[in-house]
């Protein structure tokens, strides 16, 4: 069996009710963590918002993985954090610049900027959760995930929501 075959497993055949139940549970996980993503984005300290967002998203994907029968180990969490850093870091420079500008603006402009960052973080968490739900539904596993593939799927998710 090749490495790629080992990294992907066939989708689990479920009865329609079982599939609907699992998707409902996944949707509830997603909604809960999207709210926490908003809270993480509202952290007014540059870089701390990204750290809080990474924790929220790691916990969300870990919970989704468990729902899909993945054994979550320290190694799989480290791999996941690596992927999330690969997805978040390209955005972090613009986020840091935006956050610095928001902090420099007094009053209403700062509030609008902070609100925008919070909303973007919540939506980003929601989009990432949708990407991982599709990934796990398709038989994907935590071991062997690609930051590039997740980033591409995330970009598609953002494009679809514009």
C-alpha cells in the first residue's frame, strides 16, 4: 500500500440517518467554535489574536477529527498546528499591519477595525471548519494533511462566500 493510500481512507458508508446525525454534530461544533473565533479576533493585542485564533481552530479541528473517528495524538496535534500555521502565517503580516493601524486610530475607527477583525476571524474559523468537515467526510486523516491543500480549499471557501 502506497503512502498516499495509507494517508487517505475510503469514506465510511453510513445510513442516511447516521450521516445526517454526524453532519448535525459537526455543524454544532462548527457553530460553537466560529463564535470563539469571533472572540479570538476581538483580542486587541497584535499577534495575541492570532495565537488565540490558532488555539480555537486547533481545538475545533481536533473535536471534528474525533467525531470522524480519528485517534488524536500529540503527533497529530503537532501536525495540525503545523498546517494551521501554514494557513495563518501568510495572513499574519497583513493582520498585524491592520491591527497596528486599528490600534493607532482613535474612537469609532478603531472600534470598526476591531469589529472587522473579529468578524473575519469568526468567518475564517467557520470556513476552516467547513473545509475540514469535507476533508473528513471524504476519508481524509489528520496524519498526512497538507497545508497547501487546506489553504487552497480555504481560498475556494472564501471565494464561494463572496
